[in-house]
């Protein structure tokens, strides 16, 4: 009742929202009529006029009606003159003038919200309205598509309008060079996929070493097509650029064979239990069987016999009963005991794996505690309360305990990832192995995702399992979640056929409201109730019969599957029946678009995973409407209702006839893991279910949807969780990236350098002055080792307090630096200064990313300590970041005087120093090195940057012939070398080295 009232209110709110836009629609239409008499050039001139008005202070909102009218009028002209456009090699006749609902969609997009518009409503065209309007600012509008093919298609197709009106359009494609990319971004409008945009951002901000290396111009306004797919489905794996790793801590190789042994042992155990269960079932002892099978479920969730028993409602119910019973609070000890009877337990729902005592003994008979997380809290408490220990000793012991704890955490983490790799992740379902690599298969789409990796060591664990090269050599150089990339935009908008069920998430995470826009024509699609079967086999047989029947009548069908694997199974079955069909699994976008476009032809049978052909229009061929239009069958309910709606939406577009139905079985993953089997089994008994027969009832639909809602909730929590952690990183990334950008773009890098050095000096003076007594010796030692200042104690004593020390140090650094650059080419110095800053930032930031990964891993284990891991994570991450900033500053100070644009400049500087200070020693500079001119460039990748720094710090190679002390010096042949260039201790003549 409450739900109904709520819906009523929400419904009307949405309707009110839409109604509020009607006056604007009327105005656009009125203005468009006024544009009809204009000459072609006059229409085009509107663009310049709008830009002029913007420059005079007009707002985009105020221009909206006129700008939309211009786009609409342009479409009318194309339609009237029957313009054809070459799109992806084919001539397409332009025959669209935006409908009123499309104008509404455009207004919603301009306002920075999500427009839910059904498939076939013409969202591609809708996007041109706000895109044109916002592109007038010249700031660059980004239109995001789900794949490269659609980016190219839409930029060519819709590009006709923009170009006609005098705007430029670009399109990002995978594999374009940096120069090409920059050209695309320079356009008023740029089409591309979210990965292309996101990776460009990471390269621009995390790796580029000159402004010329950057390709993006900023993040003003982005419209995301199929926004649910991008912001929800894709958002589960972050974008990562990785490079060579400096340290490696994983031990997957080391534990692999013992884990294999362990898994084998466990499987033996579980198979025995399953066989015993079978006997019990035969003897009529369902309860006993249920208990045994519950154990199998804990220990080996993908056991074949278990899966078979799960299909049968009676045994399935017995298993659920056993589970329910065991999870009661009063039975905790029993559950614990059960878990201890196997080597490890797996929780398939949460993808977690735990070793038991038995498992620990198996892996390390001598020391089972080897795989136990030490109780740090108790240990620390014991140390604290031990009166026999001094402060120093306590600290030492605590540090040792911490180190031991971290080591054990790492070890346990490795083991549990390996267990997951072996027991939950299946080859050819979750991943495939190609060319010695483990490639993730997107579970929603069946698409391979090259370049993406599971995080947290899971990917390496799977690589270890498959015996392929473990990519230990990579570490994260730059990473961002898709959520955080899109939060960069000043304004964000999206469009899709299915956003409503996820409206909360869009609101919470992206602050995007959803407006549901009515269809242009009434939708007459018939959604039939689900058909439920006991087993997958029965389900598929019935499905094939249905396809045969409709195919004989000539009705086209679209069969949606949840995975590539099940597409192939159905295809095999159809082949046996000699039914011609097409199989798509989102691997070849263009080819698939062409096939999907024909899915509405008479007698067509098209099998597709959910993403395949998304974005392509399915038109009915003549006569098909009389047969009932396109019939859509889902072979499985998806984890999310949204994906099911998406599939249903493929038919009955623009008022066409069409129908849809889902086939499900108890063997489906959704039903196995989340179905309320007690309820469903009860319903089935009540409704009377027979073998080989599907059952159909609205109650069943509701049960399935309840299961889906449960999964949706869980997945949302997972995404939110990921994001909460990433938020911390995001703040840090923002600080580092904007610092980097400042350095890249500043005309005066020396200012940045000195700001950094001054901060470092300030911090050091504060620390040294903060002790009692004041640590003046320490300060001098620091200053003289870090920089060639030749500072004397008396100078500081004379100077007075800490402010004066700061001032003195800052002054002396500047003097020393001026001396240094006197020998340098001024342009080279600029590059050098940037290099000193960027080198330090990049190297240490990457190290920091690595450390943060580690923190993330260890923090979850701390949940055992009853602390909120997120709070702990934030606290520690903050500390680590402060430390990072200090380390960067130290490194800048250190490298400032240790680098030079050429060897000769460097040696001249060295030579000049002692004379000035008169002390003949340059602390901290003795082992220094200078990069030669050639080693100055840092290359494109951050990895190269860090090696450049290392090279810069490695002992330098001296060039030129070695001179005897009494030989004449090439610099001034009238002098002996020892009295000329050799006077400062140099082994080379400056002239020769230069
Ligand atoms: P969506 O992305 O909303 O599913 P598309 O943008 O792919 O839809 O468009 C679906 C079809 O509708 C295309 O064939 C397009 O040519 C057609 N179309 C779009 N807008 C109009 C219009 N105003 N008048 C006529 N046809 C249109
Ligand atoms: Mg589309």
C-alpha cells in the first residue's frame, strides 16, 4: 500500500518534471518555424552569433531554445533535401527531425541529469541538441559511447549536423597517436569510449613531462550514452596503467603447489560427503543428506554432485534447512566445528576463503600458527603493561610485533587469494587463457577485457594457478575509478533505456537525477510471465522447442544469454535442429552491429550476450509486424533487473508490436545463490510442478525479482565500498596531479622549486628548534649535507631565533643556486628544474600507490580487531600521504644541486663552490652525478621517469683522456693541469668534458 502511494507520488513528480519543460518545447518549435526561410549560410551564421552573445555574458540556459531550434531546423533541411551521409562505409539517408520528446530529452541532458528514454527513441540524435549548445562555449564537449565502433559511427553520423553549423568534431579510437588524440580533443566536440577518455586523463596528469605531451583540454561537459552500463557495470573495475615493479612481495609461486595439494585433499573429502549424502537420500534420510551437502557447499561450492542436488527442490530445501539451522546463534560452536572438519571454507557469495586448523597443519605441519594472524592488540597490551620494560625496549618490541603481523597478513592474504583462484574462479567462465595471459571475461557481457586486472593479488593468484607468467613485474603507475574520472566534469549527463531501477545510486554517487521521458509512441510490448524449470537441461529443451515453433511461423527472435558459454550451448542445440541463426558475443562491434540490425527480418534467429550489438537499432522488415513483431527470449534472469529490462527493450520500439519472456531454472547462478528456495519450492508444490514442464505464475516472477533486488543491493554495497576507499586515494591524486600540472605549465619552474625547498627548510628548522636544547648541530649537519651551503655554527648563533635561521638558510640556498646556474644554459635550467620536481613526485607517488595497495590489503584483516577498517584506512592513508609530501620535498632539495644539464656545467659549479666558501669541501656533493644532455628527457612512461632519476643519482662516468697532474691543461696550455682544472680535485679538464 505504502509502495503504491509512493509510486503515485514519484510518478507524478516525474510527470510534473516533464510537464514543466513543455513551454520550452513550444518555444523551440516556434523559433524553429522562424528559421525556415533562412538561407543555408544564414543558419550557419547563427553559431558565430551565439558565440558572440556568450562572450557578451549571455548564459547557455538563455540560448537553449534558439540553439535547439537551430539544430532542429538543420535536421529538417537534411531531411527535406534527402541528404545521405557516409557512416562507417555505408550511405545513410537522413530522415529525422527531433520529436518533442527528443527535445525534452535534450533539455534534461543540458541540465546535467539522466534522461531515461527507451531503446529506439533516438537518443543519438537527442544528444546533438545539448552537445551543440554546450560546444558553443568552445570548452570541449565529450560524448561517451560504449565502444569504438559507436564512437566512430556517431561522430560521422551526427557530425554532419555539427559541421553544417560550423563546429568541429573529433573521435577517439584505440591506438591513435598522441598527436592524433590532441587533434581530436582540440575539436569542439569529441566522441570516444570511457576507457579512452580515462586513460588519456591518467597519461596527461600522471605521466606527461611537458605540456605538449598532454592531450586533453579539461573536463567541461560530458554526455554518457548507455550511462548505466558505463557508470554501473563498467565502474566495477578501475582503470589502471601499470609499469615495472620495484619490489615484489607476492609468494604465489611458492605456495601454488601446496595449495593444489590442499584443494585436491579437500575435493576428495567433499566428494566422499556428497556420495554419503546420495546414499542417505536413497535411504530417505533427507535431513542427514542436507547436513552433509551443506558441508560440501562450504568446502567445495562447485562440486558436481552438489550442483545436481541443488537442482532438485526437495534436496535443495534440505540443504537450505541445514544451512539455516547451522547459522542460528545457538549453533555457532557446531558450525565452527563443522568448518574445522575440512581444510578450508569458501563463501561463494562474498568470495572469501578461510583456512582451518586442519588446513594450516597441512600447509605447515611444523608450525600451524604460521598461517594465523597474530593478535596484535593483545600483544601490544602485554608489552604496554610489562613493567620490566623500558620505553625504548617497548617501542622496539612493538615494532617487531607489527612487522611480524604484516608479514603474516601478507602470507595469509596470498593463500586466501589462491584458494579463491582455485575454488571460485573458473576458466572459460570468469576468465580465459590466451597467449600466456589471463584475460578477464566480463560477466555481464561475455566480453574479454584485455588490459584490465583483478586487484588485490587475485589476478596473480589466477596466473599462478594457470601456470602462466605471473605479472609480478607490474605495479600501478596511475589509476582512477570510472566514478572518479567522471566526477571531474563540471557538468555530467547521461542517457539510457534503463536507469530508473538504479536511480538511487546515480543520485548518491554522481548526484545525477533521473527523468523518465515518455516514448514518442505508446509501447505495446507484451511481457510474459517467466517460465521456471527444475533443471537447465529441461529449460533449454523447452526453449529450443519454442524457437522452432516461432521460427516455422517466420517470426524473428532475439535470444539473450548471460554468458558466451551459454550462447554457444544454445547455438549447438539449434544447429542440431537445423535452424539457421547468428551468434554474437560483443567481440567484433561493427560486424555485430550489422548483424543485429537485421535481427528484425523474417525468420531471423539471433543469439546475443547482453552487450552485443547494444546501441544498434533493430527495425522490423515488412510483414513481420503481422507475425507479432520481434520476440525476445531471455535464457536466464540476470543478476540485475536493469539488464533484463534492457534485453526486453530490444523489441517493440517506436510503437512496433513485440513480446518477451524469460526462461529460468533452479540451476541458474542467480537461483542457486540468492533464490529464496524455500518459498519457491513451496509455491511449486502448491502449483503442482511436473518434470520437463515449465511453471508460470506471477508469484514466481516476484520471487525472482526479490532475489534480484538482493543481488542489486549487495553489488551496490560493493561498488560503494570500493568508492569509499577510492575517495581517499582520489583526494590524494587530486593534490598530486594539480601540483604536477602547475609544474608542467609554469613559465617559472624555479619559483616552484624554491617554494618546495622553503617548505622543507621551514619544516626542518621547526623540528630542530622544537627540541630542548635546540638542536643547532643537527640543523647545520642537515643543511650542509643536503645542500652545498657551507654553513657555520657561528652564523646561525649570530642570526638569532628560528625565523632568522629560516631566512638565512633560504638566502644561502638561493645564493648557492645562482652560482650553480651561472654555468648553465638558461633554457636547459628550466627543463632541469621541472625534471627535478617531476622526477621526485613521480617516483615517490608510484611508490606510494604501491604502499597504499598494501595498506588496503592489510586493513581488511584488521576488521578482526573490531575496528572499522575504513576509518583505520583513512587515518593511515592520511599519515602516509603527509609522509609522502615530506619525502618528495626532501628529494627535491637533494636533487636540486645534484643534477646539471651537462657534465661541464656541473664541474664548473663544483669548482666554483670551494673557492666561494673557502673550505674546500662540498658536503653531500661528493658522490653526486650529473645527467648528460641526452639523459634529460624522461620518456613517456612514469617508469622511465624514475629510472632517469636513478641514473641521475648513479656515479657519473667521466669522459675524455685522463690527464697527469703535471700535464699541460687543455683549458689553458700555459698551466699545468694540477694548477688549472685539476686544482679542485677534478680528474677531467672542463674543456674536454664539455
Ligand atoms: P536509441 O539510442 O535511443 O536506442 P537510436 O539513436 O539508435 O536510438 O535511434 C533509433 C532509430 O530511430 C534510428 O534508426 C534513427 O534513425 C531513428 N530516429 C531517431 N530519431 C528520429 C526522428 N526524430 N525521426 C525519425 N527517426 C528517428
Ligand atoms: Mg543508442
